[in-house]
C-alpha cells in the first residue's frame, strides 16, 4: 500500500524554507494570455484550465516537492497483484463549496461519467475502466478489464484525476452544465466570478480541510492578451505572476536580469512541451506519408529555435522528451532539414511544380497557446513555399481554433503545443491512438489510424513490468515517427515570471497547475 504524503507537513516545509513566517491575507493577481471558456478540469485537461481551477477543484493525488504522487482527496491506495483493481481510501471531513459532503459517490460518478466519456486524455487512460465500486463513503475501488500500472495511474491522476460534485452534474447535460464555468470544488479557494475577456476571481475557502490554509484572501486571474500590456502590468505591480510562457519571449529574456522578479522553469518541470505540426490525412495530399515526410524535411527546426524563440529548446526526437528518463528511447531526430529530399519526395508522390512553381495549397490553423505559435505558423508558411506548397494561415482565437481542428476537422495543417506529463500514457499516446470522441482537444482527430500503433499503445499502457513498458514505447515511437500523423518539432520547458513579493511558490514540479494553498504575498 502507498500512503499519501502529509499535506500539512509538506506545507510546513515549504513555509520554513522561506526563512520568514508566512503572511496571511492579500491578493495574488495572475496574468493569463487567453481563456478557454471551460473551467472544469474533469472534462478539459489543459494547463490553461488547471492554472485557474486547480485552486478550486482538487484531484485525488498531486505531486509533492520531490515529484512523487502524494494524496490530496485520496489518502492512500493499493493495487491488486494482477493490476486490475486499484483501491483508494478517501479523505474524510471534506465538503464541497456548497456545503455538501465529499464521498466516494463523487469519485465513482466523475470517473465513469466525466473522465471516461468526456475528458480529452481521460477517455484513453480510462478506456478499460469497467466500474468504480463504493463499498463505503470513503472507499473507491477502480476495476479494470486490463492491468493498470499503479505508477501510471497515480502520475496520470495528478492531471486527469480532478473530482467533480455528483450532485451538481448528475441528470444534467454535462457539457452545458453551468458549473463548467462557475466551478464548485473542495479546494482552498472558492469561485466568485468569471467575466469573459476580463478576469476570474476566487476567494479563500474558510472551511478548507487543510487546517490553517490557505494564506491568501483572494486570487485574481486577469486575461491580458496584449504582450506589451502584460509585461507592463507585471513591472508596475498590477500582477505578480505570469506563468506557462504567457509573456513575450523577449520580455522573459529581459526580466531575467531584473532583480524584482524570478524567471525560471522551476515548478513547471512536470510539463515539458513540444511545438506540433498536425496533419489532416482526410486531405488527399496529406494522406500520402511521403508528403507528410516531405513537409517535415522542408522546415529548419534548429534555425527556428535559435532565431525565433531565443534558443529555448532543441529539436525533438519524437513524442517522448529526453527528460523522461524512464521512457526515452534515445533515438535521433527523424526529419532533419533537407529541402532537396523534401522536393524529391513531393515529386515521387506525384505532386510536381505547376504554374508559378506551386504544387498545391494547404490551410494552416494555429492554436494560439503562446507567442511562438503564430511565429512558427509563419515560418512553416515560408518554409513550405520554398518547396512549392502554398500555405494560407487561418487565425482564430484559442477556443475557435480548438473547435475548428478537433470538432469540425476544418483544417489541413494545425500547429500548437503538446504537453508531456511524466508518462506517455497520460497525455501523449492519445494524440495517435484512434477512438477518441470527436471534439476532444489534443487527441487524434486527423483521420489517421494504425493497427500497430493502437496495439502498442494499449499493450504499453497495461504492461506492469517497467523495462517491458519502456521497450514497447521505443517501438511505439518508431512507428509514430515513421507515419508522422503529428510531428513533434521542438522539445521545450515552460517559464514563469514571478514577483519576489510572492512566497511559497514553485515548490512542486507542477506548481503552476497546483492548488497554491501555501502561497503567500508580502504586504
């Protein structure tokens, strides 16, 4: 049996490390560069959601200061030897923000009705979840038809284990429930208001189960999309935190030398990310793997990294980053820049240059996760023009781009971010495995399917032996690199810019998506 870490003990360590007693009260204001219009992490897995709602809605487990799973709404867990049953003991004395008690019925409902049916990465993770038994109000027994490695499940539940209140969602249209934009949770902060395009506000939960927490009175998340205005708001003290690369890369680089701020990837290590290029293989030209490979060979990724994103990254070698030592297969980058090879592949596929040197035209939809995305879209456009492919860029807001790509399939190419969350089965293989529900963001909505990739995905996710899992993922990486329905172009880490008035911050590997119960701010 594995025991969850003591929440209060971990908090006390974080406070004493500051060297001064934490101050109670105050408002922490956070700058965000966009909004997704969904504030329910049980149906939408995204750092853009977590950065707000993880303070309001809690998961079963999270990562502690050492990067190990620690109990939040769960206090302990154990897996059966065959890996098909995992039992969670739940925290007692926890109440929802509306005063109702938190019980195993909430976990059962959330797992079966939200994670399994709607959560963009949860649908794959819980594909073989058959039932959640609730023998008593504080025990939830997950039953799987195939083995579920305990380490995989625990790491996944940090991101894909947020629990929603059954009494609020049951019997409603889940996707249209008002609680998706006015969340009710068990966390240290209670939702107050959401003004579209302006801000989200949450205030201290006076009945929080961690005695003595939180320190802050209120958190305000301000949507400031203009990069210059965002940087100015930080420098003038209107906001104290900007995370997940929400500022201009030039400003992040400049603020590193400003003694008032800390600019660092610390506290964000659990969320390595890639720039992606996604192919809609329903398009005749893109259905040919030679064309997809040609497009990859036409783009000089090292040049983009060095000249557009201040050298913050390196060419990716596949969907598993080098930081994931337990799974990284140590393979070379599969598509080095080679415009001659690109042109030869396009000729071989039957797409010769026509009038004006153009072979065909494609529509590219950038998903505006960060400043680098439109830069990369333009770089792709220019790079493909050089080999005879005309690219038209269709610029939409984040919500519109997500719907256009993953729900409407109205794109030829898309570019955005993929985030790796410690284990390939958490949020990575779902980009390639078939079967995700239409409309689920950051899943395989590309009209592409591979029996081999599906089989390797399922076998690796169910393999209990760590070495065998690693070997299966090495085969999986080779298969998806060869077929390239999605090209992971770069390997990067996020940055936060934080006022030094903020304390108790960035003390876990996914702090940006954590609950901030022990964060505090100087007067």
